[in-house]
């Protein structure tokens, strides 16, 4: 009989490696939370997405994203190499399928940080995935984050807020909701959900 240390839960024999999807409205702070998690736990594997967006200063190919051309993205999609993909703010983003499957098969937890359209596709293709919705502490806080420094024209801000309302309404589709009151707290909760700690 297997002996488990006191206070730990024995793993069920059919325990599957866990795929966790972090999603939520744009501007809610998903990437800040993920960056904090990885600082504390560099061993946590985060899928590197392909994108047609141009790199921002400091972003490295193969680390933050695989920066691809429109033609390369067309091929990735046509060849079925993406687990999911979506168009976001005029660019396409997708999760390379092979790397995710490889990690899951080797028993490692996998984290995807993707937009809502992508999360819905993962729900369809991998129903065992755990979908986590990152919610803002309040609507006012999301407005504050989305309007930023107030340098954008009111029309752009209005459009972003309209989109945010629709995005917030997606919350019931998710398995878990974490409220982003503190980056440290949310990162800790998410690490527990991803089975890293
Ligand atoms: P950004 O351009 O700011 O890095 O990302 C824009 C949005 O695209 C964010 O909401 C981010 O979560 C999402 N995103 C990044 N990678 C992927 C991906 O592979 N698939 C999908 N569906 N969304 C992604």
C-alpha cells in the first residue's frame, strides 16, 4: 500500500495532468499575474503563442511570442497546428498545439493565457481543461485601467468599454473566477489551481 505523508492528499490513479486556461477581459491584468507567477515559479510552463502582432520593445521571439507573418499564420491555421486561435485588435494570436500536447503527455501542468474567444475553443476541443476567469475588482477599476492615461480619443475608449461589458458577461462560462484585487493573491490562487504548488 502506498504511504502518503500526513496532510497530503494521495493522487487518484486516474489523475490527469492539468491544462489551465487563464482568460478574462482585456485590461484586467492577466499578463501581470502570469509574470508574477513565473517569477516565483520559473518551472511553470507557459505556452508561447504565435502572433502576427509586431514585437513591443523588449519582447523576444520564442520567449514572449513567436512573431510570424500573415502568411506563416495562414499556414499554421491551415495545417491544424494551432490548438486555438483568435483575432484580437487587428492581429491574430494562436496556441501551438504540439508543445502543449507534449507537455501534458509528459505529465507537466500547462498554463495558457489567452483571450475569451480562444478559451471557448479550448473548452470545445479539450473539455477537461480548467477555465479560469480573471475578473476586475469592480467595473470602475476596469474603466480606470482601460482608459489608462486618457491619451486615446473618446470614441476608442467608448469602444473598448463596450467590448469590456460583453467580455465581463462571459464569466459564467468559466469553472473558476479569481478577482484581481492583488497580484500576489491571485498568483497564489492560480498556482494552487495549476497544481504547481
Ligand atoms: P497582447 O497583444 O497585449 O500581448 O495580447 C492581446 C490579447 O491576446 C490578450 O488578451 C492575450 O491574452 C491574448 N492572447 C495572447 N496569446 C493568445 C493566443 O495564443 N490565443 C488567443 N486566443 N489569445 C491570445
